[in-house]
C-alpha cells in the first residue's frame, strides 16, 4: 500500500513487507510496504480506510487504520511478481493478534501449511475476508483450502455489477458455490 493523501496517518507502524526484490540478478529483502507496483492494495486500502479529509474519496471506515502485510516477490528484471508470502503474513497476523485480514486475492495456495496457518489464525478469533476469484468458476478459488478446522476463519466476497433494476453477479466473478454459507456479494464494478 502506497501512503497518499487519502491514507495519511492510516498506515499502522506494525506493517511489514515479507517480500523480496530481484534486480540485476540479485535478490534481496525489499522492506517497503508500498511503491509504484502497489496497484491493487492501495485502491483497496482507500476503499476501506480512505480519510474523510476533503481530498478525493473517503472509505467505508475513514477512522480505521490499515496494517499492511505485503506478500509479493517482485522481479524488476522480468517485471513479474509472485504472491508467495501468505503463510508468513498470516503467522505474523496471528502473533500480533490481528483480527481481520482483507485478502483481495483470487489465488489458491493448495498447501497444508496454509490450511494450518489459517486454522491457527481462526483459533485466535481472526477472520480472512477473501475474494472468491475472477475466473467465472462455480466456487471460490480457495475452496480446497477450507477445512473443518479453519472454516470459521473465512468470509468470501463475490462481485456484483449493476443492471437497470438491481445487481447481477459480475461476469468475471467466481460464484459462492460450495461455500455459500460463508460468502457474501458486494459491488465489484460501478457500471
């Protein structure tokens, strides 16, 4: 998340970058919670906690603080990123007793370690608000990682788009499917 006028004083100092950067063939820890590549996390943070300060828009919770858990590894040589650090981030969130994680990712880890980390987060009262994904699939992309042990830690959100009389499921959105009891719909496009 890149701090800007809409997020002034909204970023929690416990924020942490778990990722690396590769440049000129050398990989090193990045230690930067936001930069020009923060093109998804920053808008989501603004929607959540954009300040009511007369500049631009304000978020749904303009008094809230955002704790950034950056999970991408970026290769500046190839201009590619991999989102590999979710397990480290959720373990840190569990350790500091964070209660809500917004994970606007439609990727599946398919790893037992991820399932266990989510269960531990849930045991401490944590909730992951996660995108269902953008693949037009019948189920959320993380469906295989929801277990009896971690089910209480998940809330999935699918996207809607407006029509003339209401809202429809957005054409790109995954459905709630097998996880409909822990899934809600919210505006994903503004028409």
